C-alpha cells in the first residue's frame, strides 16, 4: 500500500503529461471516440480537457473499512446507466464548476484532519478524468488511502497510469452479461472489459467488488457475477448494495425498488458460494 | 399533476417519499445529510453529530 507517499506523488506528477497527451486522440475508454479533447472536442463522456467537480463531502455510507470517506465527485462519465443517481451531471458535465487543484488539495488535508480515512475518487467516472486525478494526487502532501471508485470500463492506459497510486479499487461490477449491460448501461463488450480490469486491479492493490442488486436481474446479472468471482478471484471482497433507485422515466431499468427478500437471497447465494462479503 | 416526469437537472436534489413512509434522499450533499440525520439519527450511513462540526460548506455550485 502506498498511502500516497512522496514516491507516489512523484509518480503522479510524471504521468500527467502522458495522460494529457492521450486526450489529443482520446482512447481512454472502450468508446474510443478519438476526439481531440485538448482542442475542446468532446466525445461520449461530454468532457474536453477541463476537469470539473460537482461535489465533495465526507461520506459515511461507503463500505465500513473506508469510512469516513472524503468523496471527490468528478463530472462526466463514459456509461449511461439508466438508474444512475447522478445522471444529470453525467449528461451535462459542463454545468459543474471547474476544479481548482490547489484548493481541492487543501480541502483534502482539511478533511483528513476532520477524520476522513480515505480519499474517494469517483464521479461520474474518474477514468475519463485521468489527467485531473493525477494533477490532484501530485499535489497531496500527506499520506492518505486512495480509493479508485470506478465503473472499471476503461482501456489499459488508465490502468497503467494509475498503477501504484491506488490503495483500494472500489470496482463496480454492474451486470452479469453483455445484453443487460448494453440495455441498462449503454455499454458494449462490458463484461470482457470489466473482468480484464478487475483482474489487473487484483494484482496491484486491495479490491472491493461492488454489485448493486437490481430487481429482476438475479439470474442474468447477479448469479453470473458471483459465479465468475467464485471461479476467478474467490478471495476478493464483495460488497452487495441494496440501494437501487428506480428511475422515474425508465424504459429498460426495473421500475420497482428492491424487496428485502431479494437482498436476503443475494446474501445467501454469496454465502453459498463462499464469497467474502463486506459491509 | 403533470403527466410528464420531472427530470433532475444539475443542482437539483430529489427526495422521494414512498407509500411505506420511507424517505429516500438521492445522493444528498452534506447539508441534506444533516437534515436526514435529524430525521433519522440512528442511520449508520449518516455522519454522527459529533463529527459534523466545522466541515465548512461544499464548494460546488450545487449548494
């Protein structure tokens, strides 16, 4: 674990240039838009090279080993999950304020002194804000556990430039098959990409797989996800989230809330497969 | 009542009151979480009272 030590700061600083260069023909994620974000062009995520933050706060609702967790929400995302609870910021990231890295770095120190145990980089999606994440990490002057709270739908360059800078990958595994992923998340080849990135993450740092239990998606999503975890990375930590919020104007996402029985069944299934549940 | 659902815009907050009486605050900021803590002081997802002092105001325009 690096806890953002001085070596990690240096690494982050050295990688900013590479991350910025990648924006000129943006292929950070499997969308491979190829736009020149440095020239103001925007691809699927709606971002040019300006880094925007729509919220920062100390949050107590994350997994117990991470809290209190200082969340930095970067605007913009490369998925369009129909049930996203911050979709307004992903669809319109330019509505968020441009980040001031120095001020935010100071804020991180303040939050640490107020008790924050982890720095939680999320969004939107941190991967499509890669150069901003590195800018921020390079400015930190105190050790803090860095949490990469990501949808894991990104290309290898992200993994390469974040290697050694992350203490905990809080990795979403949202759907168990590509059909559901395409319909619910708007993502192609989701399964292959996410599995690849999770397996890489496991090699580099602590990993918590996060799966939001979606009503009616037990057989198609939850079970295949569990089966893969049990077969490939049985010792990984698994966090089951029962906080699915049905979108008001859903076309494909379930319109009902999760029932207590659904969650209980999910927990039992995880237990039967000897998965390592964390709260 | 309008037939068309309201779509959240950046800066909006959404609070739902379900038939069961359960109140859901969707991705609240700190100010909204403080209100939630008063309404439901035993919810472990909310900041304990003793630790919310002097947190300052979030800097984004949502607040």
